[in-house]
């Protein structure tokens, strides 16, 4: 099994945090989003993951090394592909053409999930979906009585289906997808200025390939500040307690209201932390009250009261506030 992860987007909705690192490397309860995605995909795969293909922009050598290390630490080979222009989802996946063979999972990197199934091989492809109350903001699928997909509809104005596509796909043979993606590029089939993956899926269906759905139990979005904080809260709730406090962390005269993640070598002193707080490695928090927030790595927080906030890496924040969104390498004295 191979995994292709398109992640070349600029992550504008998560600025200022994506000015220094791509969104999929932002940590959720101590692990980068993309690492959590790969680990969860490995759990539902019926076969071992042998390769991860990352489709990225010009993120620099350090980011590439971090991505490759995530794969290496799981005993998986990695490949880096580049998407130099934002030409759409179909174009992004085709950038990883050498990896589009055999069994392939395509997973866009700004979504996480919780599922209780193993991938089945009795059809040509599986589109992962989740039931939503209002499908008008999503791409959805319609099914026949056998559970086979009959149509793809993008942001329907009327409720034709409540099965939203979450951005993860499985293909029994990636060559079928590659052929349809190349067809879109060759024929310049563009919708709203981009090459759309759903057009390739529709072509596969029209040629008689059997596409079905896999329904996930929960779908977590990491697209902006609010959704990332909500996802962090849920991941913390689902995490075993043993995974929430890392070695060498120090809790000094402080109260930790669970669930919270306290990273490696973090120091919490004279503070009340939680619930739903993630504190990154090598970060110090003193004389503060923090809840429903993410404090990233190598930062110093002192004399503050905050909630519903994200504080970046290598940041010094001293003072008082209530709701902040501070990027990396920032000093804020209030």
C-alpha cells in the first residue's frame, strides 16, 4: 500500500502559523497533523504501508527532512514531489505520478478522522465520507441501492445527499486514477480555474469502474484556528492518559485539568493548565492560567490568562490577554 499526501497549499486560513511551517506540520497534541494522518491511515489499511509520497511546494530542506523522518520512524519509505503551481486537486495528485500504481490511498493533509473499519478490496475505489447536516459547503456523493456511487455533486444547493467527501480516497490500482488525471490535463478540462479530482473520479465511474464509500465515525478539520482548536480538544479527549505527559516534563506547584498534553522537557510552574491545552516540548509556562489553547515548542509564557488561543514556536509572551493567535519567533510584552 502507498499513501500520497498533497500538501502544497499555502495554508492562508492558518496564518500567521503557516508563514514559517506548512500547515500539516503544525502539532496537534504533540504530533504534527500529517503524522497523525499517516498513523491513522496505517491502522485502517489492510496491508502494510510501504511508501509515502508527499506533494509539497517550495518548503525548504528542513521541512522535507521532517516529512521524511515521519515516514522513516514508522519504517516506511518516502518520496518528495513538487507542485509548483496551484492548479487544483487533480493536478496535485498527478504530481506524484510515479507512485500512482498498485494499491494507493490519496489523503489531503488538512483532515483527520476516527474510523473503525479495514479497507476492503471488493471494488475499484473507496471514497471516504461523513454524514453532515448541511452539505451545501461540501462535495457529496449519491449512492444506488447496492452502495455504489452514482454521482458526484460539488456544494449542492439542494440536499441531494448528506454524505460529504472528507478528502481521503483508496484505489485498488492507482494506474486507473493516473490515466484519468492525465486525460484532464491533456484535454485541459478545467473547472473554476483548476483541475478537479472529482472530474477524474466521475470519468472512472462512467467507464464502469466500481466506486463505493467508507464512512468514518468522526471527521476533524484543521483548516483554520477555530477548527484546529476544536480538533485538538477532541484528540486530547480520545488520547490515552499515558500519551499526554512526556518524559522530563516538570509540573511545579501547578494544577493540570485534564485532558492536556505536556510535551518533552516542558516546565509548568505556578500555573493552572486545562482543560484542552497542548503545551509543546521545551516550552515554559509560569504564573499563568491557560485553557482551550495550543502553545507550541520552545516558547516562554509568563503572567498571562488566555483561552481559545494558539501561540507559535520560539515565542515569548509576557502579560495579560484572553484570546490570541501569535505566530512563531514573536515577542509580546503586555
